C-alpha cells in the first residue's frame, strides 16, 4: 500500500526525481545558512527544545544548520524513512523530524530534540519558512550564476573584439611596411632595367624584394594560424619521437640565420633518447620561434646554446642566449598575443608579437609548458618542458 503511494507522489528518498530536486538546492553563500540558523534559534527559544538541526537530504543527509544538543548523524528505520519522505512528521524517542518540501518534493527536514507535541504545528510552520529560505537561496544562486555567465561571456566578447582589432592593426601596420618596401624596390628595379644597371645591383634588388615578400608571406601564415587557434581548428597528428632528432634538425636549419649575425649556435643533445608524443611540425615551429628570437635579440657575435636534458618524467629543451634579456615584471606578458617587448631585433629585424603566444599554445596541447629565466643585458633562457613517453619495442 505504501509502495503504491510512493510511486505516485515521488517522495521516497531514493526516487531519482526527488534526488534531482534536492540536488538543485544551491547554498553557495553564507547568508542563507545564517538565515536558517536564525530561524532555528527562534524556534528553539519559543519551543524550549534542547537542540535542533536543518538537513538537506541528497544521497546522504547534509547538515545546513545545527544548534544545541543534537547529533550530526541521524539513523532512520526503513518505515520511518518512508513516512518522512512521504511528507509525514516523524517522532523517534525524544526527536521530532518535520519534512521540508520545495515544489512538491521533500528536499530535507527540520529536526528538533526534546520538543513537546504542542509545538509540532509551529515546527511545520518553521519548516515552511525554511523551505522558502532555501528556495530564495536557490533562486539567488541561479541568478548569481547567470550574472557570472553573462559577465564571463561579455569578457570573452571583449577579448574577441580586442583580438580582432589587434589582427586588423597588425595587418595594416606590419604588412604595410614590407609591402611599401617591396613596392619601392620594384620601382627601383624598373628604373634599373631601363637604365641597364649592373647585374650585381639588380641581384641585390631581387634579393631585397624576395625578402620583403617572404616577410609578408610569413606574417600571413602566422595570422592564419592564430585565427585557427581562436576557432580551435588546429589539427594535430601525434607521434612518439626522439626529441633529440627534432632539435638537431631545427638547429641545422637555424645555423644559416645565426651565421648571418656572426653568432655561434651550439647544440648539445642528450646522452640518451628522449621520447615525447607531439605533432612534429608544431614542435619544430616552437623551437624555430625560440631560436629565431634568441638570434634576433642577441647583438652580433653572440652565443646561442641549445641543449636537451631529462628530469624525472619530463624532457627539456633549453634555448639560452647572451642577448638583451627581459625584465622580470615583463616575462609573463611575453606569452600574450601581440605583445612586443621590442619592435625590432638588434639588427632591425621585425617582430609580430605572435611567436611566443603560438609556441606556448602548442606546447600546452602537448601537456607541456614553457618557462623563462632572463636578466636584462645578460641574456635569456627559455625551457620547453614536455612529458616523456615510454616506448614499447
């Protein structure tokens, strides 16, 4: 008979609808708990009860307020529990339990110790007041969550607008400069051809035009990559590979740019394989960016050292230079997009402020990180940390 009634009213403790209703009660701040405790205190005074408590009944009974002489744990028989979660007041020895109902579901109960039967109706009234307090707390919590969500989305929108403004600014400024130079060189080339200038002069103009076009192409590639990052459309092809091999290939390629500025580019591999799981082109891009920056921001004739090591379960690639360095307070900001500490390198090389941002993003996709240690006028040390992988042969 009781089972049939329970299936109709959905009030029994373990019914999923009742549990769902209880779980939606959100008490995120101290104010509703203080209010519940205040109501409980008033009830104890007017009823002369020796103690009381308010419990939220989810998978277990969670105390929201306890005053006076009352135990933290309550043990019901199956019959007592059925009555309570069907909406009946339950009396067990000198304890009284009054259900708290919200929107037709028993979500908890008011418990009193040593209260007389004359005050049972008053206890029911207070249980209703407490239900209203919990409903108010629930609505307040939901409203607060909605406000936080709106604020979060507004901040994301502002960041997106700033990002697009930066893209536009970078596009109009950084692309215009090399394009203007290329147009100028093309005009010079046109005049040189008409005047039948020497082959060496034409070759020099050709070289400058090619360099300018290459700079524009590189910037367009970076902007496209940044756009893909923002849209989260970067595709990764993870492969287990020895990091020594990747670093060696990158260093071989970067010897040319290093020699152009009369730098020494020194490479020291680890004494044993360092297997990591990465997207090879992306991790190469990271190392290219770091070594390129070391070359760019180190005065002519500097030393660039690339070394690999292992510590516990992490592989490390260290890129160290004796360049211009970075002030401590500015080191965190260098991984933000469009942040340029220096507009140009020591020989006037251009900078976009995108390289370290993309590098840091890629490394995070590999569950790694990049750290920096730098002192102005002494040099910088960037370290790429990547988790090591076991290899089954």
